[in-house]
């Protein structure tokens, strides 16, 4: 096998937009199954307003049940909890088992206002606080650069804006960053070109990608990022979830099984054995049928 890559499985992203509530016990069981299947990095929960994201209202209880069910000999896990404000940060830091705090930092002013009602300066101050608080609490921090590959709002965008953001994050000692194609419109060439251009700005930073895509373009995007040097990939089993702003109901998270296949095709070691995914895939299909009412598209 070739160079090792890091796969971040993202059930939180897959579930958060579902209208029908997934029972707490089932969420915890699902997360436990992901661990049994070999995932060591899981974007599992978020600490946001239940009024806006009701699916995540039970994050503390999900983590409590997951912690109680994990075997004592389980290898070290990275469990990511997403926050969007200081209240969410306080909740996440008070939740045992959450090892890493994640924050979506938007370089689109429109998207930032619509999702967090913050100015650029307010959002940057929050990131600086997140860095300080997570360091003090011995937790990790990952910043997602939302709209990193462009936006649909006719706002200014260019590699220089992404580079400026990365330089600032590096200056405040953020060490893990993910470039997010929030609306799933980036071409494979843009994915590869932007990643390649950003490498000079991120010495000392682990730079990943959180891509959305139509199924037929997924492999090309993953391979473009990998060939540009990316070794950290976010994805979700069966491609469930994604961005509701893409304007195309086939645009969603890139399916983890497609990521694993693409990386093996490139000669990389994705670190997860596809043969161990049978039960997790069956549970994902059950979630699609019961709570998402979404057919599997391949």
C-alpha cells in the first residue's frame, strides 16, 4: 500500500438536514458501528441551536451513550463537534468524548450573514477565541473554509482570498484546515489547482478538503485533490447529506465508498477496509429509507 491518508467520516453533515428525527439511541449505535468498522476520525455531532438544527438537539446525550458503549480497548479516536458561536463552544467543551472542535469560517459575506449573522471581524474574533479555549482545554481545532472554491452570490472570490485566510489562520496557530466546496460546483481542475496553489501558504498546517459533488464527478475531484497533495478527506457513507444551497438534488457529500475506491486506485492507503463497512452501509440505507426518504443514486 502507498501513502497513508486520513478519512473523516461525517454522519453529522449527513444527518443535520433531515426533517425526521433520528432516535438518539440509533445515532449512538451508528457512531459505535463506524468505530467498529475502522473509522478513527468522525465528524459526529454539533452544538447549535435546536431551533435551527433540530436533528442535533441531542448531541450531549448521543455522546454520553457512545462513550458508554465503546469497548475499553478502542484505539484513540478523533470525535469532532461543530460549533458556530461561544455558547456552542461551551457546550462542546463540557461534553466528554468530543476531542476536536470544528468551526465553519465563511469567506462569503452573504453566506456568513445568513448562517451566523456575523461580520468578518466578529467571525475572526470567534476563531481566535476557539483557538485559545481549545488549547487551554487540550482539545483539537479544525477550521473549515466555507465557499473556498467560489460562491453562487456574485461576490468577489479568488485564490488570493483563500490564501489570505490561510495565512491568518497560520498566524494564530491553527493547525488543521479543510477547504470546503460548500455548493459542490467546483470542477476537478479547480479542486486540484486551488489545493496546489494553497500548499505554499500552509507549511505546518494539515490541509484537507470537504467536497460536495454529483456522483459522476466524485472520483475525479478526489483524485485531483490527491494528486495535488491532499491527504485528508471528508466524506459520508452513500453520499448522504450535503449542501441544500447547491440547487441540484444530486449534489451531496462525496460517498466514502467512492473515496476509498479512488484512493486505492491512486495507490494510497485510505486506512479503512471496505470489507468492514457492510453493517454501517446497511444502517445508512435504513436512515435513508426511514428518515431521509432519499433514494441511493450511483
